């Protein structure tokens, strides 16, 4: 796996001043590339962007899997109908359900499905993903990022492409029916937050919509567009954007970015439990502290993980299940 052709120290690229000479909004805003322009460079790295042929083959396989062998049934699917409208099977076929900075594709060597994200070459997101996806960070068991298969820099256009395995957006509450599995999924979310915070990285947009799974019990935070790494002992932010903002940011006050993550993580845990029908007093007590009005009194991510591990041992020791209180198998 080649993650970047730049041999410079990735950690040094993560300072908050990395794009100080550039327009912060422009550099860290959403990129809208002409994908046809970069098709060849992406293919030269061993990845193929989806064409109309690929999409038609996908829907044909999908229909056969479901037993929809009648071509008329297949043609009723909106995605398949659109793919059939392509004048040339080799033309690129953008998934209209994805934002303009994302494109589906395939790793040519083994057929692995990928999602490719376009970002500005000088963006915080690219630097952070490069850091998290490079050794030794990528080998740390606390790092629950989606596997990054390649990082492609195109300096001429000041653009970069993050090639990731394709995971699904099924939320943490949508899969597990077993309490141990559900709590284990939540623990991954907490642990990855600890991993980022110990490296002075604040995600700043933790939410149910920014969690993906590989369907095999692994979960990962995604979307580092708002993420930052901070230098200095007492960082403060204000006026942030994000899905789950703590009350101090809503008021326009300054806050600790890591405690803003803690607030968002608490809201996430609350929503996940509500969706899964889980009501544990231990989680309620922990989340209450995470949602303290005074950010200085919220626990750190490390403290949350320690308390969560104690709770995990205690709760699963009682061998409960979400839907069938009996055994936590």
C-alpha cells in the first residue's frame, strides 16, 4: 500500500498553522472535482472509477441474488434504469446519492469495492487522514479508521484523493441484538475518540451520520472535514459547525474542542441506546456527566473509556440481552 509519495514527516503536517498562508475556508471546504480529468491518474494507481457497465453489472447481480430474474423487474430499479441510459458503457457513472466529492470504484487487483474522496491537498482532513493511515498509527489497535488503501496527490491541481474500503452507513443500533455486541460497538467509538484525543486531534463532528461499519463488527468514525489537531496546553475554539454542538458553542462562547467531542459522543451514545432500545442506568449516569453544562466538568475521553470498561464487565457479567434478558452470549 502506497499512502503518499511525499516522504516528509506526516506528524509535522498536522499543526494548526499548516494552511496559515491559505484561505482556511477554501482549503478546508468541500471539493467538487471533474472526475473525468483525474480518471487516468486514479487508474494508474490501480483503481477504477465506476462506469455505466459496472453499475449495470451490479444491479444485474443484485436482482439475480434477490431472485428478480425478469428483466422488467430489474429495469424498475431507479439506479439500473439510469445506468441503462448511458450512451457508452465506458463512461463514468456517478452515484447521485453521494456528494460531489465522493465517487465509487473498484481496486483492479482483486475487485475490492472502494469509495474515493476528493479533498484539497492542503486541507486539515488530508493531513489528518495521512497521519492516521501511516505507521505506526494505522497499526494501533485503538485506531478504528476505515482502511485507507491509497492517498493520491495531484499537486498541479492542489487536489488529493483518499481511497477507502467501501463500508456501509448502517448505524450502531441497526445491527446488534445482543447486549455484549452492542456495548462492544459503542466501546469502539469511545476508544477511537481516545486515540484521536491522545494525539491532540479533535473530530468536531461526532454523530450517528458519521459512523460506518464493515458489517463484520467493526465501526469507524468518518468525515474529518471539520477535524483539527491543536498545539498548546489549553486549546479553545468558538463558532464551530457540526451536527451536535454543545451549549457553549450554541451561545457563541469558547470551549475546549476535546470536551466538545465529549458532548457529541454523549449525544451519540444516547441516540444509539434509544434506537436500540437499551436502557442501562450505568450508561445514563455516564452520559449525564458527558452532557454537563459546564464543559470543564465533563470527563475526558480517557475517563469515559475507563468507566465504560468497568460498566461493560459489570453489565455483561449479569448476562443480559437487549431483546431477551437471559444470557449475554
